[in-house]
C-alpha cells in the first residue's frame, strides 16, 4: 500500500466509520510525505466523518513530515509513532498535543 492509497482510500473509510468521534480532536493536520511515493495531504477532523484532501491546507494546526516507507510502517503497526518521533523519522511542526491525539482518531 502506498501513502496515496492510504490517504485516498483507507483514511477516509476509517474517519467515516468513526463519525462524530472524529470531531473530538477538532483540528486540521498537514502530512508531508517524502520519497518516491510521497506527496502532501491534509486531514480535517473538524467535521463528522472527517475529510481528507491532497495538497496543502493553510489552516493546519499540526504538520507531520516523514518518509513514505516510515509512514507505511507506522500505519501497518510496524513502527511506533513515539519511537519514530524520538528517532527523527517523524517530524512534527505546530501543536504537539494534536499530534498525540491523531493516532487515536486514525487508528495509527
């Protein structure tokens, strides 16, 4: 699975399934994924069922940057988010508390 498939197929399904629970986070996240299968996507948790889009979102309160292979490993459960952050594989810009909430909403 590529980051594009995760953002365009897997995450929208997960967010929709969580419904109103998504709005407990109430923020927009920016993902900048580097590498051959990388790209930029945003995840909006301010509305029921959330929304995912490609590109940049100027309203994002938390930006997450990581390599495509590390992102896939994190989504697959092979890489712990906190460990990725501590080893420099996951970079966070903006509200750190929002980064901590993201895993609960997305199931990462």
